[in-house]
């Protein structure tokens, strides 16, 4: 796991100072080594976190004739199998790095090479002979890649903040801001910063002479066809699939651990790791003693005891979490307001004392239909579809319960713009899918890629920890979405197939207990006098000038009285803190409000 960046100029030489600045901005992602490749108009940067081939895997990597060069972030999980195939066809490797397979696959398969790479990755490959740069991102968007193009050329980097000119304020993308205040995150190619876009999951971008010449998708989840299959046959196939996926995800030359919540996904993951590895296993859990939210420390402890892991529990207070809020804003760069950023940051910091790789159960709910919203009554979705057409009555409600995004921003098209990613995902879904699979797909294409995976990547890489997510191996995702609805949902119970399959490892009462979900006690903090103080800090704040003052004041007042606008107010606070750091250029009144809460 690493950081990558680069500049491809239209005409001017790329100064070494610019590449050095990019490397400095990504040092936390790769503290072990830094490498550069530079020609007259192209510069590539790599900051390395050593996971595989500790001695010989420094990047950039080259073919022996030095006609191909790559800088890569992530892991190619099938590198052993792919390397054997390529060597049998005459390719000669120079290192044992998993990422060297990218170069030889390109030489062997041409532009179809990305389809042969199984893993989580973002990379830049330069073909010297054809003078072309290829940028690619893995199928699910596990690893980030951002791109900025203007008249001078193209820049790219693993994180937004690396692309922001030193000392210059970020400029807000208005449509992205609408998305954020409707959904808590920004989906699709847009980012909160005007002029900076995401390379999409499963996308390949070609750059020549400092210009983007093509963008294409090499993988689409919507190509998955429904599968009519019995539980017995599905279980047999899943046995074989998970044996391959988990063993490939355990390939590392450093110690690894697991974030263990005590839920079905992470508990099953621990069991699978124990099945396929006899290496020492560290597990980490978090809870909030004294808070009125679900606490799964006891459930996680039982799993850790069953599988004899080296288990660490973090019991966190309000002060512990607020103390790192500004840090999480600084490292994210991208704007999203997930509560879980805070405990994930603290878990990663603790895990970094023991390991460099952490596996988690991220994705299990989307892939196997675990969320309660997938089981909402059909009549409710029909009603929502009438009021908010375009996405089958799914993902229609905004963050604020009492004010719409249209009222807040005084824009007639505000809701349509804000909901556009959900509408697009619903429409591009395979027409042979059921509504359940469409909902799963919509979440994978939006919330998972642009919130959950952003959280995992930024919070873990801030501490030099690589996160791996076996349930989001594309082969597992394709399998899960293809399953018939009856193997995913029964009555008011979701994730039926995975629960039943995991009975071979875990007690039934653990697997079939009601899903509690992971909750951070934010509502308990944002009440009463503290909310009055926050409202005063927000009044007239530069971050909120685009919002109508009266609806904003009503929302803050309602939260102070009832606590039922917590999600919106948390998003408001996160945006204000982001604005102070990346637009205003320093700490402001909201930063001071947070600091006051830690004393």
C-alpha cells in the first residue's frame, strides 16, 4: 500500500520541486521509501509502505528494457498465479513485487491487461515507446485516484490534498456540495474541489502529450446476471471461492490483524483466517462505555476467545473521539461525514503498533443484503417513488428531516442534482435484476465506493496501515449480487446465505442475533448548551454563505431541543471544519469549538 502521484505536462518541463512536494503530501501513505521517474514532460512519484518483497519492491518498477514503467498503490492478489502464466509465456521478472505483474500483463495482453489483475489498486503505467500514460483504478474503488486536467497538463494523486497548490484555497464545486448535504458524501466523478475529479472504479484513463485522450470502463457490475441456484450448490461454490480469496488476501511479508466488531462479517472473517493461516492474529475492537448506543465489545471478545487471537479493546470516551476530529478532517481531504471516521482513526493508530495490514468485513452488508433498508415495505418505497421519482423509492431522503436540500439552498433543481448518482445507478442496473439487487447495486456504486471505502483508506493510511477487504473482492461481489433473493432475505432477516454458511464456524445464536449496527454516540454530544454554542459559531461562518440563514437556524435549533437532526448537524460541522482547513487556510471558530470540547 502506497501513495502515487504524477504530472504530465503539455509542453513545459516538470520541475523536481513539484514532484518533491507531491511526495511530501503523500508521505504518510508510504513512509518506507520514495521513488521518482522523470522525463522531459512527465514525472511520476511513489511513496512506499512495504508489504510484499520488502527488499526488492521499491518503485517505480520497470521492465528490463525500461520501455515500461509503473507506480502503483495497492495489492495484486493473484500475482502468484498471474506471474506463473506470464513466465510460461516467456516474461522475465526482475523482482518479487506483486505490482511487477502489471507491467508484464500490459505487454502480454495490451489494453485488456487490467481485466487480468485481481486486487485493490490504483496505478500509473507509462509506455515509453508509445508515449502514453495509463491511469487505472480497481473494480470496486477500494483504492483512490484523483485527476486534475487544465491547459498546462494533467496531474494525478492518491489524495485530493496533494493536488491542491501550496497555500492556495480550494474552490468549491457547487453541485458536489448539494450532494454532500443530501447524502453525507459525494458520489460519481465529482469531488468537493472544482477541477479535481475521481478516476472511477473500474476505469482506465489514457493520457498523451499532457491531455486526457480517452476514459473507459473495463468492468461493470451491472453485467452480472441473476443466478437461479440452490443453497447447497451456492454453498459449495462459495466454499471454493472463499478458500481462494482469503488465502490470496493473506499474502503479505508483514504481520496482519482484523478489525473485529463482533458482527457476522468480521466474525466470519476471523474464522476464515484461522482456517487458512496459522500465523499469529491480532484483533481490535472498539466500544463506548456509558453511552446509550450499541456496544458489541462482549460479542467481539467471545469470537476472539474462540479463535485464540491476540485481542485489543479500545473503550472510547467523547473526549477521545473529539480529540481526533480535526485530525480526521486533515487526512481525509475528500469531504464525507461518516461518524465512524473517528473510531477507525483510533483503531488504526493502535493497530499500527503491532501490524502493517488489517483486514475488515467491509462490504458484507452490501454484497449479501444485510441492511434493514433492503427490507422496507414495498408500499413505503412506492410512496417515496411517487414523491421522489427516479430511484424506485430508494435513497430518496436527505440528511435533514425537517428541511429539504432545495429549501436549504433555495434551488429548484437542488434535489435532482443531489440525487443524481442514485438515479443514475438505479437506471444503469441490469434490467433482469430484482429491486433488492438494484438496491444492493446502488449502494455498492455510491455509498460503499464514496463513503465507506474512503473512510477505511484515509483513516488507516494516516497511520501507515494497509486495509484489506476480502468481501469486496470482485469475485465475491459478483457472487453475492447474483444470488436469488430468497437466499439473501427471509421475512425480516437479511444476509441469510452468509449467516447459514457461517454456521460451520460460529454459534447459531451469534450469527442469527438481530443486527445492531456500529454506532458512534454523536447524538449525545450535540445537544443543549453545546448546540447553542455550535449554532453561534456557525452563524455568519464563511462555509455556510451559500445556505439560507432561516432554514439553517431552524435545523440547528431543532437539534438543540430534540437531537433528531444529528446526521445533518454532524455533516454541517464536518464541512465547516473542512472549509476552515482547505479553503480558509487555518483553524477557525469551529476548530476552537471542537478543541473546547476536549478540555
